[in-house]
C-alpha cells in the first residue's frame, strides 16, 4: 500500500498520473498494476508521498538499506555522509 497523503512539494507528473488512475492505485492505496519509474527515488516518492532518497528508503531486509547493500556488494561506489 502507498501513503495516500501526498505532499505538494513532492511533485512529479508521472507520479500524479499513476496516483490519479484508479486502475493503477485503488482508493485505499493498493497498487493494482506494475509501475515503472525513472529512478529508485522517484519510486520511493510514489510510495511515501514525499521526496525521498531511494537508496535510503528501500530496504533489502529489516536493517539494511538498498544503498548499503549495493555498497557492500561493490555495485555502488559512493557512500553518503550522515546528516
């Protein structure tokens, strides 16, 4: 399920089109069809309803973010600084 609250600052034409199409997202926020996004952050924004860094938002398990997993696997070279 996606967060149906959608921040006005988390813009995106594609996100709005997907969210507004009841064949793709139900009134309850259930995603009914596959959605394709240009980036993992865009997909995270679609799900959460606000601007997100996809590397920090998506998790491969309960404790490991996608970014951490990709760094550990040698696929992603950049390590983000803690804020």
